C-alpha cells in the first residue's frame, strides 16, 4: 500500500480532509471506545493536522497543538489509527512524524501528551516519561507524559 502523509494548518484543510479527520476520530474515540465526549473542543482551528492516507482512506491522524493551548508545552493529541491501519506500523510512523513536525513547527522544547494509560509503553518507546498519576478523562484512564 502506498502511503501519503499530509500536514496542514486547519485553515488549509480541504472539506474532504476535515470530514475524514472528524469521521475517524468519531469512529474510534466515540463509537469503538464507547466514549461520549465533545470532540470538537475549539482547539482544532489553532492546530496543525497530520494525516496518513493509504488508498484514499485516512489510516492515521494526530493533532499538533501549539504551546499554551492544551499544556504549557507543545503537545500531540487526538492520536488515532483506523482499524484498517492497525498492526502495520502506521501508529509508530504517525507518532515519529508528529514528534518531528512539532519541533519543526513550534521549535525545540518538551512535548507533553495526555496518553490513554494502556499506551504508556508505546509512548515510552519514543522517550516519553510519565509525569503524574493516572486520571480519568471521559471514563478512560489517562496519564500525562513528556518528551524532553
């Protein structure tokens, strides 16, 4: 499968790209994880959006959040891989690219994430360190992690 990576600020997203992003986030976070929450949190318009497409389908996505919006530090959020894209390394590729692109866009510095707790080892493999206790966010255990 040929992968295409796209990174755009919100105001440059096409309607089709925005629809694919919202559809994937809903599919995984709301339906698959059975979590009712307000996904449209008024942050998207201030962020960059990293997409990995394969065969014209969005397989993986992450939101690159500027410092001061979610945390004092720059952040990576809404990290999601479609069920079709799992097990193929797309998640690893997505996070590696998200780290690289965050630093290109926002400059050097730590990157903070609010990770679903079951993914601690996955994010740890990129160098993220836990920075607190597990907390509940919308019924799902999370933990803050930082990459210096």
